[in-house]
C-alpha cells in the first residue's frame, strides 16, 4: 500500500525558509500573468472588431433551440448580473484550496529513499 | 457541450442517462476497489475531480472566431484515475456546474456526462494507452490524448443534439452543422489542452512517479524509480 509523503515542512520547523517569491510561486505567477495577458489581448482584439465573445455552448444551444417548434432552452438556475461572477469566484477559490491541499499531500515532496513502498 | 434543459426530448434525456449509468455504476465499484488498494487514490480522486470542475468551467476567449469556450480536462483525468472513475467525477462536476453556475441542465446531465466524461475521457485514455504501448514519449502521448479527448467531447455533444433534432435533415449533415458551431473555437483550445495535459502529467511524474505506477508502462516504472533514488 502506498504511503502518503509528508508535505512541505511547517513554518518555524527546521529546514523551513519561507520566502515571498520561492520557485513555485514564481512559476505559478508567471503562468498566471501569461494566461491573463493572452485573455486580455484576445478580449481587446474581439472588442476592437465588434465580436461578442459569446460562449460556443450558448451559440449551439440557441442553434439547437431554433430547430424546435416550441423550443426554449434555459439553464437550471439563471444567475443575473454579477452574481455569476460571485458564484465562480467562491467555487474557484475553494476549488483552488482543495487542489492545493491535495497537491501538497501527494506531490509536495519527493519520496524519501527509506520510505515504505507498496506492500 | 453544456446542453441546457429544454433542448433534448424526454426520451433522449432518459436514453443518455441510461448510457451514462452503464459507465458510472462500474466506475463507483472501481473507485471503492482502488481506495482499498491504494491510500493515495482518495486524495488523488478529490484533486482530479476539483480540477475537472475548474477546467471545464474556465471559458477562454478565442479571437479568431470571436467566441469563448472551455477545455474539459477529462482526458488527463482518465489517464490519472481511469476512464470509469472519470465518468463518476464528471457526473458530480456537471451536477454542481448546473446547480451553481447555470451551466448545462439537470435533465441533460446524462447527455453532458456521456460527451465530456465518458467519450472525452475514454477516447483520450485509449489514445494514451495505444501510444504508450508503442513506447511513444509521455509528453507526446499525453498531448495527443488531451487533443483527442477535447475534440471528441464536442463531436459527441454535436451528435447528441443532431440525433434528437435533425428532423428531415440528414443526420450527418445536421451533426456537422452543430459541430461547426463548436469546432472553430474548440480547435485552438484543444491544442492548449494538449499542452496542458502534457505539462501537468510530466510535472506529476517528475515529482512522484511512485504514485503513478499505472500511468507509466509497467516495465518502465521500476527504472524510473531507481533512477530517481540513485
């Protein structure tokens, strides 16, 4: 049976050296900034060319509804205005916490040479 | 591929629910079995499930088509936790997306899971296994799996719509009409998903190859471990 390795050492313990910009943070920030720049550049291009940026799911759902005689598609819950942004922010914040928590438990450190392997 | 309520007929929704159940039920048994075999499987499953939730809700703009779409993440999930378990987590993910975000619908969870969780995951997994079976490098096999899984999701979603709504129009023609609604935006995103799948899998294998013995071809797994420990 696999053992789950100990994650990064807790603050204050021997060997821990907390820094604002360690390697992991730098890599993640770089990826985030590159993705954000790509999104902003794409959105800016679309705005300049009067493109709506509608989701393809919505486009195809509308196309499909047009095929039906009395058809009307609707989401299970309609989130008006900024409430959709709130729902996304809350869900993605906690999703990030859960992914980070499990990532640290599983991949936070490389396996020790003497650690137990599969039984 | 988030088909909303009110588009598919009740019979079609029931049919897709039944087809999805044929994969989800064995998936639940697979998860129970693997949790007993491997302690790390449970946190792994949680992490992958949440990652699929975020990835498949992340709409990215594609300037050449002027629209937005999202990757799926199910090919990566199928490589990591298996295709049947991917069907289970996709069902949960799509339920929460429908309830929290209004993405997709409740009556269409079966259809949406079949396209994203089953066909997307399974096709990516098959390509991954086939390419690794002929000793293809991990980055290439994972990339192809991500690319195929992404596009297959949208091909199947378009088919689901066409099958229910083609009427007098030939099925294949209607299928391609719906797919052309997705395809041009999805193609660049599929390339992005290929890169993402490769990068994440390589990072995981670099950190803890011992946690992913099923990911590597078996004969190579011990060599990787010995190399890391040396």
